[in-house]
C-alpha cells in the first residue's frame, strides 16, 4: 500500500513538472516590472464624490471620472477645491493666492519663514521664523510677533529633533503650533534644548567640510524642556498650560475641542508607562485630568491620534491596547468610560467612520487572521459586531461619505488584486475590477505561500515564502530572509506580492519573511515581551526560523542570507554575531549596534535608561557578540545619517577590526537614513553582485547591472 502511494506521488510530481515545463517563464523585463505579466492595471479609485458616485482615474487617459454605482455610467470629474486659497513659501517669504489671481507677497525678510498655516477663518497665516512664532494679517499685511526668545536652542512652534522624529511625527515637518477652530488662539510648544547634548554630523564636501550640530538626546540623556502655550491671535501675553517644564515628561500631539474652548493635551512620564489626558483652558492655562492609563511595560504615545471626538460634543472614542490587544472605548468628554466598543484577543487597526445618528462604528481590524485586514461594523454598545468583508483576503476599504457603500480592493498571496462594491451590510452590489492577466495560467513562476513556523514554547510564527520557479524538493537552494524586526512592526501580510520576488525565484533562490512574537501579530501581549530586552525574543524566533529552514532537505544549509535596514540592520548584525551559528551572510543597512547610541524616547520606551537597565543594554548590543562573528556581513550606512548615526557602524567595525574579523563596508556619502537618487543604481548593483557571488556562485548577467 505504501509503495503504491509513493509511486502515485512520484507520478503526480512528474506530471506537475511536465505541465510546468510546458508553461512560459517570466522574462527579466517582466520580473522587474518593465513589462506586464501576471497582472494588469486596474483603474485607481480616488474616493467618493457622494454616496452614489465613486471617483476613479482611468488607467489609459489618466483623467478622473465620477462613476454611478447603479448604472456604471462615467462622467468627467473635476474635484472641488478644498479652498481657493493657496499658501506657500517662495524665496523664503510667505505668499497667498486666491484661485487664479496673482499671488500676494505677505513677508519680505532675509530669514526663512517655515510651515505657513492659514487660520480656519482665512484671515491670518501663522509661521515660525528664527525659532519664534508669528502671524501675518492676510488683508493688511500686518505682522504680529508672539514670542521673542527664539535662539539656536530655544524653539517656539518648531520641534526639537526628538519630538519631530518620535512624538509629533515626520509628517509635521517640525511644525509645533495649532490654530484653534474659532481662529482666536494659537496653541504651541516651546522647547528648550539647552541641556540636550549636541551630536556633530560631519559633512565631507568642499575643501574643509562642515559640521551639522543637532541637539540629539541619546538614551539616558537630558531631554528638551517643554511648555505648552496659548497666544491670542491679536497678540499679547502668553498663557502657559499648568505644567512644570522642569519635570521629566513628554507631551503628545494636542487636540482642540470643536468650539476652541479647550485643548486636550497628552502628557506622559519619562518612563512612558503612564499616559494622561488633560483638558486645558486656553485663557487661564488651568488643566483638568480626563484620562489616566498605566501599563507595566509602556504606553504608546501615538502621533497618529488615539482619540476621535464625536460631533455630539459629548463623547470621544479612544483606541487603547491596555488589555493586551488594541480596542476602541466610548468615553464622555470629562473622561468617564461608557463601555468598551470592541474586545477580545484580536486587534483593531483604524477607525474609518462613525455613524452618530445610528450609533454605529465602522473600523478595520485584524480579527480573522493577524496577517490580514478586514472591515467591520459594531454598535456603540459593543453589540452586533459584523464582518463586512469576505474570504481569506487582505482588504483595503474606501467607505462612501455617509457610510452607505464601500469599495474593497483585496488580494492574497495567490490572488492578484480584485475590486468589489458592497453595501454597509456586507452585501455584494457588483464586481468592479480584476487585475489578473488573461494569460495568468500560461506562466510558470515561483509559488508564494503563507506558512507558520513553530517555536519550542508554543508560538506559530507567521511567514510568507516564495519558492524557486520549477521548485524541485530534491535540489538544494540558497535562502534570502528579509526582515525589519522592530516592536509592533510586523511585515508579513497575506497580500499579492506581484512580480517582485520572481527574478530571484527564476534564479533558484528561496525568499522568506518571518515575524517574531513581538511583531504585533500577537497583540500588545506579544510586543510587551520586548520590555527591557530588545534583541532577545527577535533573535530567538529568527534563529528558530533559520533552523527550521536549514532542516529542510531542499535548503542549502551554508547559504542563508538575512537582510534589513534600520532596526532590520540591527537584527542582521545580531544574526551574524549573536546568531552566527545559524546565519551565513548578512546585508545590514544603517544599523543600530548598541542602544545607548539611539534616541531617548524610542529606546527608553522599550529599554528604560542605561542606568536603570545595564544588563538589558549589554545583552541587546551587537558589540557584545563580536567575538562570535562568522560568515560574511556587509554593512551600509549614509555618512550624514541624522537618525541612526554612523557612529553605530563605526563602533561595530572598530570591534570587528580589533577582533581580526572579515567583513564588508559600504559608505554612501551624503546619505541620510537612506540614500537614493544617483546612489540607487549602485546600491542595487552591489546587492545583486553579493547575491550572485555568495548565494548563486556564478557571474552576474552583464545586462543586469546596466
């Protein structure tokens, strides 16, 4: 019986191999996206014009059309401007333009105005200049100066570096002021960087070079002292919120109430395990606590916003992972919890729409599987939770303005993107598109699968793997493992990967991405394991994955390459040192190599300070494991990186040299925390050479480097 089964399986494999041999392979041009192959473009959906018409851009003529959801009829669509007013900077000065009228210049100074922002009533433009806060009257051109103490270490309405990078967010472009909805006040943050250490970044251009001086607090360093202030639009005395700027604390993005009568200020202690919301009166600066959350690990201070104020002016919806899983909660404005809206061992990801009339919340979540996103609705009281999307797919949803219909664009690893229109009960109205090419079935390409890798303590690590084209389990293949690895930053998703993996699949390389237990796939419960020991659980799970791979008969156990950038660079360096018995090659971009070298807010969130957690910092440092290094590591870094300083790489290569270890180093002059432009072809070509030299052991095709 067993012999018959084996013969049957062999026959089946031979038949499958014969069928594949009759199919055509993707060409180099197709695998690089230069020619169409497995999928075709779908018209892009650009939102909705109203509940009965969605907007799409025609892939052929690149024009916008409003599409009737019932008839499918298309009419040319011209988006109504949000405002006929344009505010911008030209030659460092502020200009305003109404419609097609000539632009009007409002300032004329040698210094640069930054982040010009029109007031809600359209009468004033606020901006910063030389680290002071100003506004200009649009009609008269009269300028009002609100602050006078701006220097190279004192900033008003302009972020200190660590706030820009970690707290307010890069999208702010350093802006740290906010108009009230009634245009009567401007709230702003005042930063004092006097005690923050200066980190020099040395530029190499020119005969003598130059130095960029950034106030950059590393782990354990003094942070900027911060105040929250209010100024009347007409000028006058500043009212300071009732906080002590000398306290070791953080302030998150604030939110104005609908009528401008108060500002909700997010406050957090230096240890980042206590978040409070305060309602602050802009006229007096007095504050009232309306929310208090503590966690044993840390509380995330989200600059994307964790509060949605409701238009009833009585409630807000809060997103929190305080139970170990991210969920929504309904609160009154004074901070009284009404009830949880969602609950369970799954994660909400984003709030999409609140139907206040019917008291229904629409949201995205990872509930059916942690590697997929679905769309749901639920009543305010947490009842009648309903999944509105379908199938084993990841869905990207666009809801109509009043929530009557939604469009989902969905895919999984084996299905190119498709598009469907549904109503708000999840009933399919019509199919709108399918990107699968007509000759899809005629191609032979590397199969991509969602898999899980078991750990010895009960986790099933999600992974996505692409096998070589014409995969033969009797052959042995090299492997590329691509990772990021940061806390709550998983990269494994059940989505169509296009032709991106197919060049190396054609060349006979297995490609895999794996998420560890603290990647967010297992909620905050999993992420919190990283508290005070960055590097530990990531490396345990990545080495588990490496051993799982190398135990496969079809994996070349001398050719496992790991690669990543930033935190992924850190993980790659750890893999070739701490995990050197399991990894053979690594390409690390801009790695953190020891956590005391990175900024205070990010690092201490997970690690506390070096003084509080010396063993954690030692155990999480690549430098600790240099003597274990073997295999071959290539390190890449931009010499002007102002985020992960090249100091990290310098300290690592110093240790490697002192230990007489062989490695490779690539410096990108002028590169920041990434590099592009004219450096891109070189970066790509060098990676290709590395793969051919060490994984494939054959010459690089000449045309591939052009």
